[in-house]
C-alpha cells in the first residue's frame, strides 16, 4: 500500500508546473562618498592615479547596473 501511494505521489509530482513570481526587493540607498581633492592625489604616480580612477568608475557602473536590475525586477513584481 505504501509503495502504491509513493508511486502515485511521484507520478503526480511530475505533472506539476512550477510558477516563479518575482518578489519586490528593497533598493539600497546610494552611499555618500567623501570627495577627494586633486591636491591630495598629487603624491600618487600617474599609473596609480589611473588605476584608482578606473576602479571607482567600475564600482559606479556596477552599482548602476545592479540598481537597474532591481528596478526591473520590482516592476515585474507589481500585481
């Protein structure tokens, strides 16, 4: 009897459809960055300065992309 119930349960489970519904995600606030004066960066080598600028640009691009993904998800999550 248990075997029959188990086989029936497995057979019925294969017929189900999984539905995915987006859930609204909180949008984190953007951090307030402390400005850095050009005079404070004069001691850096040009290559180091370029590396820092590219790193900061990368973080900004990454954050904007994540924000766009969250907003797109939240638009789908609305009933």
